C-alpha cells in the first residue's frame, strides 16, 4: 500500500516543487526549475529544468556540482548487463 501511495506523492512533489521553486540553468520558456531542496525525496527527479532542456539525457546533473543520485545506479546496472539504453527514436 505504501508503494502505491508513494507514486502519487512523488509525482505531486515533482510537479509542484519542480515547477515553482528553485533555480533555472536553461531558459526553456517554461516554469521548470531545479529544486534541490526536495531532491533527496525524489532521487534526482527535481532537476526539472535540465530534464525539460535535455529530456533524453540519462544524467540530469549537467553542471559539475550537480549530482544526480540515480545516475550512478543506472550506470552500475548497465555495466553488469541488467539494463541497456535503447537508441533514441528519430521522428519521421
């Protein structure tokens, strides 16, 4: 039950905080922001400004000091063959 509820809580935190509070590194002509205050709750999902600028990038920690806590996990799983990245599809 807790796992089911966390999906909604996670989505609410990301959509509320990631578009209202924080800073912007890129002018995306939207309200997306990087809200690192709440980032520990979402595992790196609050690099919203980076996500809106570079949506297919795996590591949202674009700046030197920006640590995306989920990226090392993704990297390790790819190295041991548990996951693999598919090439991006090109729109026709």
